[in-house]
C-alpha cells in the first residue's frame, strides 16, 4: 500500500462509523445480488416496461423513392419493417421484415436494390426493391443509421452512430472493406451530386472543454480513394442531421439542419427567447473532392422566427431544380419551405463578417421561408419526387406520410401507414417527448437535448442559477434511469414526475408544462428507454478476460498490496449493482470546482451511461480515464492510486459493459 | 516407400541449402580476439562469466571508445547567455512525501541546491545563475516519464540530475538518446544504467555491482563464510540489486543456500526467517531498506538466529540501529560514503549542509552535491551546448574526481567504480573502512580488497 | 519394366538432384572473385533536406513513405513532403501530441496517419489531429517509440510496454512484464509479419507475438551477460534491441542493437559486428530489411548488407568536405572506396524508408533522399 493510499484510508476511517456500517452492508448485499445476476446484454430498443409495449407502432423514420417515383419505401423503426407505398394509389403494396430497429435506407443507382440499416443488429439488410425479399445481411459497425451507395453501386457507406465511424462496404462481396473515423455519433450520409464525395453529418459535437461553445463536424470522404479528406467545423451548433446538396444552378450549397444552443448562458434566459435556436448549415463545397477544410465555406442560418421557433430540424430535401428546399422541424410538426434563390442572394450579398452574424439572427427566416406547412406528428425524413411535383414526409409519431404539392406549396394528402390506432401510455409519452409546443415559444422539446431517444447531447448546461458560469452541469443520458431517483446532479428532484412536471415547467420550459396525465405518460416512456445494444458486451453476456479482470477490480476490497480498502472507497458502495449502479445519494468525490455551489453530487447510474463521454457533473472528464487520472488526486472517487495503467484499462473495459 | 525416402532426402537437402546459406556468411577468417584492457567494473577474476570455459568472442565496456558519440549535438547553435535569465539544470527525484523513496530524493535535492547556491555565489555561469528545474519522480500513471521531455523543450535545460528509481532513470536514458540532454545520475544503485552504451549519462553513485562484488569478497574471502542466505525486498531495487552478489557467490563456488523475498511494507518477517533458519545458513545478506532490515534483525535474534548479517547501502542508516537496538550489533553493510572522514572537503560540506538544512548530509546529498558540481563545471567549461557539455563529462573517463563523497573513478562506461566503503555496527555506532585512496587504479587487487 | 528398377532410377535421380542442390551454394561461396566482380546498386546521388532549405533543424528520428508523400519525424515536429517538396511542418500548435516525433505509420486503407511522439500518440485523419495520452486514453506511456498497423489493430511501443488499440472498438490492451515475457517493459520498435508481430525491447531482446495462438516467444541473448558475446552466432547478439524488421522475402527477422546486428531465419542466427564485417558501427539505431538486403542505420553511417553476396556497402559523409564516401567490403574482406559529390546529410543515421528503389534516410542533421543508380558490372 502506498503512503498516499494509507493517508486516504486513514482520512476515511475518521468518517462516521455508522455510515461505514451501512455502506458495508450494502456492499455485501450488492455483491450477493450481483453474483446472482451477472450483467446481461442490453436488450433491443423495444420499450419493455409495460404490457402495452406489445403494441408495435410503425414510427416511419426514413424514406426512399424509387427512381421512377412510383414507389415510396418507408423505414419503420418500431416495427422492424420496410413498407413499399404506391405513390399513385397511396396504398401499401409490400412489406419486408428487416433487422432490429431499422433507421436508414439507401437505394442502388439502378433502383433494384434497397439497403436498410438495422441499428439494433449492427447490420445492413439488402432487399430486392421489386419483390421486397431479403437477399442478404451485411455486418457493419455499431448502431448504423445513415447509408448511401456510390454512383457505381458497388460501394456502400454506412454511418455507425455508436462507433463514431463509417463502414465502407464492398457490395460485390458483401463485406466491410474498411472503416473510416467520423466525428461523434455520425448519423446521416449523402453522396455529392457529382458522386465524388460522401458527406457524413455528426449528431454530437466534438469533445472539447465544457466551457466552450460546441463545434460540430461534417466529415468529407473522397469516394475515389474512400478516404476522409476533410473534417469541416460547423461552430456553435450540434445535431447535424440529414444532408442535401442543391443543384449547381441553385448555388450548389449543402444544407444540413442543426440545433444552435446557448447552453453556457443561464437557462432562465429561455424566457427572453433565442436560447435554443434551430436552422441549417449552408456549406459551399470545395471545388475538388480532395479539398481541405479551408476550401469549404461554412455559413449558418436560423429558420426560426423571432417569436416562434421551429425546433429540432431533421429532414432536408430540395426540389430537382433546387428552387425549394424543405426542412422538417420534427419538434414543431412543421416543414419550412425555403426559397433558395433568396438564400443565395442573402449569402452572396453578405460580407464575411455579416455572414458570420447570420448564425445568431432571427430575422432571416421571414426573408427566406416561403411557406410553413403543418405536417403529421414528429416529421423526420423528407424526399421529393423526380418531377418536382411532390414531397413526402415521414411522420414518426403518428405513422403517416404527408404528401406535399410542391407546385402549390400545400399539403396534398396524408397517407395512413396503418399503425395501431390505440395510443399506449408509452406512445403518448413518446409523442410528448418529441413535441416542442409545451415550451415557451416552442424553443425545445425533451428530444432537443436528449436526441436519438435518450442520448445525452454531451453539453454542459447552465441550469441551476441565473449567474453566468456558475453551477454548470453536464447533461445526462435517459437510458435505464428507472429506479435511479433522485434526479438532477444536486439530487433535488425526488422522482421523475417532479422533474418532468412542475420543475420542467418552471425552470426549463417556462410554460404551463405538462398536465399530470401527460407527466405520467412521459415518465412511462422515459423509463422504457434503454441503450439499443451495448456493443462492448457479448451477446451471451460473457465477459472477455480484460472485462473479467476489470469486474474484479470494480468489486475489489483490497489494494494491490493487500491492504483493505475502506468501503467508502470501493466502487460498488456508491455504484451499487442493485440499483443500476448508483447509491441514489449525493457524494462528494472531490470533483467540485470553485464555480460550484455544492460539493456533493448525485451518483449517476452507470448502465448505458459510460458509452458516450464526457463525464462527471460538469463534463470536465472528456474520457473515462480522466475521471481517475486527472480528477481523483485524493482517491475520493474510489481508491485508484495504487492501480497501474493496465488495471485502469481493465476497469474501464468492464465499465463499458454496463 | 523408397520414393518417399528419396523425397525426404531431397527435402532435407533443400533444408541443407538454407543451413548452408546461413553458415556461408560465417566464412570470414576469424577476427583476432580483442585484447582485454581491464576487467570490467572491478569484476573479481573468479566471477568473470565463462572464465573457466572460453574467452568470449566479444567483450564490451572495456575499450576507450565504449561511449563513442558521432551525432550532431555539438554543431547545434550554442545558447545565448545574454538572453537567458538562468542557466537551467533539470532535476528529477522522488520528492512527494507519499513516495517511499522521498528521503533519498529530498537529500539529493538538498545536495544539488547547496552546490548550485555556492556556484551562483561565485558568479554562476558568466554572471548568470544556475537554476534547478525541479520535477517530481511521481510514478502514478507514468507521469514522470515526460519529465525529461519537458526539461529539454519547456525548461530549456542544458543537462539534468536524476533519478533514484532505476526504472525512471532507464526511461530518461532511453529518451535522452533522442533528446540529447546530458544526464548526471547521482542516486541510482542500478548497475545496468551504465551498460547501455548510450553516451549521455555519467553515474557517480556506487552501484549494486560494486556493492555485490565487495560484499562477496568480504563474506567469502575475508570472513570465510560458505552458506549464505539472501533476503530481498520485492521491488526493482531488491531484485536487480541482489543479483550481482548472488551471481558472484555462485561463480566463486558458494551459491546462495536460500533466496527469499518480502513485499514492501512488510513488518512481520517470521515466515521468511523460518525458511532461512531451516536452511542452516551461516550468514544472511539483506537487500532492502534500513527500516525493514532493523525489523528483520530484531526478529531473527528473537528467533535465536545469531548468524552474521550483511546488507546493501540503503541499510546504512541510523534508523537500523534505532529499530533493532542491540540486535543490530555486528551488522556489516556497504556505505556509499564515510561520514566519519575528517578531511576538510567533507567536514566543510558537512557543516555548510547542516547549517543550511538543519540535518547531517547523507550519501544521497553528498553524491548530488558532487554531481551538480561536476555538471556545472562541465557547463562552464563547454558553454551552452549540450553536445560539448557531454564531451566535458566524458572527459572524466578513466579519471578520478575528488569530491565530498570521496574519490570517484570513472570507467569507460562513465560509471564510478571506485572501491566502496564498509560500515559495521560496533557498540551501537557505525564504524567505516577502508579509506578511499585517490591513487586507486582499476583491477588493483590490493585496493579491491 | 521392372518396377524396382524404376524406383532405383528415380531414387538415384532424386539423390543426384539433392546433392546438386547442396553442392551448388558451396560452389557459389567458394568463388569470391565472382562476387567481387558484381558491384551492388549504389546510391551516388543524394538530395538533402536540412535547415538550409526550409527543413527543421536538428535530428530526424524517423521517415515513412506513403506513395508520393514522405513523412519525417523530427525534433521540431512532423514534416510532410510531397513530390520531393516540404509541404507542411506540423507542430504541437497544429494539434500534434508532442514535438519530438519518433515514428509514423500510414494506414493504406483509410489514409489515417498514426504518429508516435514524446508526448503521446497522434492520429492525423482528414486534416485533423486526435491525440491519445496516458491520462486521456489507454495508452501505456506518453513516450511512444514505435507504431505499426495490422488490419484494424494499431500496435504501439511505449516506455511502459506495448499497447494494442483495436481501432474499431476503441479497446486498449497493454502487454508488459506482468502478462508477457518482457524482461523489461521498454518497447522500442515493432515489425508486423503475416501471422506474427515482432517487438524490439530495450533490455528484453526480441519478442514475437503469435496472433492466432496469442502466445509470446522471447528471443534473448543466450549467454545472459551484458558485457560479452560468448559465441558469434549463438543467438540474439544483445538484449538492448533498438529495432526489429521482419523480411517476408527471406522469412528472417533482423534486430538492431547498440552492440551489433542480429538476424534469425527461423533456424540460424546471423550476427555482425564491426570487427567481423563491413558494418559501420556496432551502435545501430534501426534496421530495415527487404529482398536480399539489410540496411543498418548506424551512428557512423548507413550500412547495407547484401545477404546474397555477403557484401557490405556503407554510406557516410566526410564532415569536412561534405562529400560522400561509399565503402564496399567484399565477402573476402577486401575493401573498395568510392567518392561521391553528394552525400548523406550526416553520418549519424536514425532510420530509413524506401520509395520504389529510392531510399530516404533520417539523419542527425536532416533528411536525405538517395536516388537509385543502376548496378554496374
């Protein structure tokens, strides 16, 4: 035992002995329970906590038109299926059962083959576009979403959200040829009109100091070399979603919806407006596919109005002539139709400094937006027909497709995809989760800061005090939080009903908030959320050698030299496996800074929480390692100073399985 | 069947082709054996490896060009003294109180500080003061491995002092082959740091090779003991340190009867001592620290074990007497210095050190003081050029340096191979012998005894 | 036809062939005069990149060829040359993990460049750096000496063991004295073969890791003594190994030490010292082997061994005139000197890389590009 650990241990011994006794007891119980229930592989995304979960909604989330425009293929993430809709009769003419939780779709250039990403299966299902029969399944990286083929139809690019990378698939052999590093949580991809580039939009901002504005990345791949040639910085925003490229005649811009937060300002400012804004990146590409980041021009435009916001931009498409660009506001049930000629004029007439200011101006939209059309609930993907007459929008939360007449800029029809009409409590909660109308001026929905159904957006937010820079706290995941109350880093909300009811109304949405029934629904939905699949854990729950060693370290009671570790310095005392690896109390682990009012913070649950950084209450630890290498100098966050680097690596390997 | 045999023969022949090609390259006429100039590091003749078997094909470390340097460091632009506020020397040592080696590190720092202050008082380097850029040898997460990089690039150090820990010193040594920062090592016992041929290190602390040879000579040839047991602390210091002694004992015909280890922080040595007792040794060698040795002595005497005990230099501390009391009587250990010397070089240092730090200087302080002086002298002689500073240090090759720690002598590997001092507890005090002579020459049998 | 007779004829023929196969190389090696007549292809024209023409000052630690691009690791950052011109010098201000760059490995599949520095590991991808350090990742130590790629795995030689990073899963493994036969944890270099990975371990010899069996095999100095070499070809010449290079053509790995050069073909060791060969110095910073050649980056020149003819060619620079000298040591021990107008930037050599038949050489004072010349009769 080192002198450091001795000193720490003796300090701890001086603490309340009764507490030690309780802690010891809890460790023993925890250990017994843990041995009884070894970690199980996280199950798929189905919302499992209620009998109503048996109802399978469709939740259309991605669309693909056949080249002749006669068929619209619809990916339904909650029913693990792809539907084919005849665009003339507006009837479903086919259905294919795919892997778990399909999210994205691509079509071969000849229109004969569909590729569907199965997020919950780490695979792509290849489907005959005519017969909708499954041809084969191709393994890709972790939690794939967006995908696109090259012009020749022999290479498929698949964005692996959880893997932070892109699988490059050789379609001749059906095998992964290589993997390219993307940014963080790459979600959607697009092939450039000339076929020379593949663009990858990353949902989460790059990891960086929590007191700095986020910087997002658009990853550019040269389709000839199949290598990343540029990583464009899109500053101040996150949640880059779908990508469309306007024709050269319309300026050739890339349009990518985003969310632009002012997370470092106190949240009370939401009542002044402009706290959470929504818009799109407008990027003029480099002249060559091998162009570096500096060869691209990145602008940002907001699509909100001064007094009303169009939250959670998701899908984007343009008419073939490029005149209209359509951007769905998934939290506002609106599609904004942008006149791109005005957009081009605005950009061309703006001096560089003025162009930068556009990112914060709420007076652009009224110049650019020709129409705001009401869609179904939670509009996600949007596609336009080859003749430019129609646009189709997938409404995830009511299982419909909105058909827009693009000549008149109005809703032409709504196609009912035939989902269950009975709304379960979880479904009602899910609808609320995506709905920004409950927030002051519609600035945000729950999903705004918890994108991808429960993920943390990775940002630190000034939620607690009106004082700039004080008590900034990191957002937290919503995965597996049932039974982990209290909530918030200060542990002030005893249950989720309090958190999502009056507290959210008063401190976050600054509005009437949700009704008591709505709160119940929302809580039911949130408690149903789990990580889709934990790729670090084998399907049978078997731990690797390193994970097994790490597990032993997690539960160890003695240091490397055999000295006993105080229960308060043992991992499972606070991260109890009985209760999702949290003790549900607030503990000072020495991570508070001078900008924090309190020093003891809620012990976060670990299930599904260690998958995505950053960590600690203020998001200062950008990697798991840093929790101990940088922010645990006095062994207050577990006794780790006697560990060697290999042991720390093993511990981390185990934590990743939770 | 026969066909199969033929094919086998053919395959064998094909194999023979490989064999032949391999051996074909050895056709050069056998080169004449190098003439051995001296025995490496005072190695006792009987302990020379394979001495009775054959003359080795090649022997290292015994030629004048052992640390040949042909890089480009000398042609780097010299530092401009006019633009510098201080002439920086890096310092790496265990300083944090949590580190069990920190007493050595703190002594070492004090020795270096005293030397720097004294040189600065007489003008420093062309009017600019020397300054120590201090880095803690903190093992947690391997942090200290970057110290030498920071010294070279951030501190703009011209050379460095350090460290005690042999692994840290090896890491510095590996790094400095690339970074070309002269290292003056004044504290590690590790005998392998001067065996790498990296021409960027001078080492003045008596290493475990010298200690091992001296102890073997004393125990087997002077005390005529035959059955020796070894008890070592289970860390790199203990493992590497006792090895030269054990190896020498084996080679001169008295292989250790028993070798036992104990973990750091051990306080109850009964199981180890029972094993040693059962083996019937007539003497015990401890390679460890003073506190551990004190407890071992106390516990072994309590068990009725009256064998003479010998030990490494880290045991030579008043702490062992304090802990073991009368049980320590007769303990014979290696001492890196003789603090009872009465020459003015030592006594003057002793007084100045005690005045400045309020404690008596120990070996780590003395060697650091000497090392820092050698280093500052080399900088003054060579100028602000790391290649030339190392050349100046290399100038000590096969030469004596008379410092407060005694007279050092540096071999072709720039290792101090001057005979070590013994210390024996007599009437509750350490008695030291022999006197170190400045006319000592390597392989001088009389001196080696 | 008598079948026994047929067998006898076949047997005799095969035996004759076998004898011939054995005799042939004997005859070859007994004709040194013929060997002498063949002069190896020489590098007589050198283009140097030094502080004089915009290259960073000081040591060049490593060089890696990536098609028409050349990456050079220096004491002042990472240099990218394209088509023979310095395109960019990357520093820590650009995001590089450390200023002193020890190794570079290019993933030919995805174009990623992995850079080992004294300050951690850097990944250069799509024009951006991403860094991995001891505190922010599973990297064993921030002193990174070697990097090598093997499919999705990145192997990293550090001052505290060898790391393997699964670039797909982000899982770091550490191999050191606790889980592999490392005498010492200080890894220096890595060479990837088809089924094995070889590690140069400073003080620990050469370690071979079998990928399929996940087993380690150490190759260490058999006499066990630092201070001597008992027999010439008894085994690895010394345990302080600075680099290792596996040659798939000859199925031999070569290890450079500060105490001579060692090669092992799976059956026999081939060791070289200055006293028994044309090796320029026993202090060798790196070794590279391809075809029949072995290139030793020594502190006194660049030495090439043609294992076919046992001819050594050493390139060095006269520091006074700046002219080059090529010293050829033939198999019979005879020597031949050739003077060249241009030369290496410095005779202290740290690393080499090939670009087709051309060679790039990292020296203590600049990067050198050797233009290949045709062999002469």
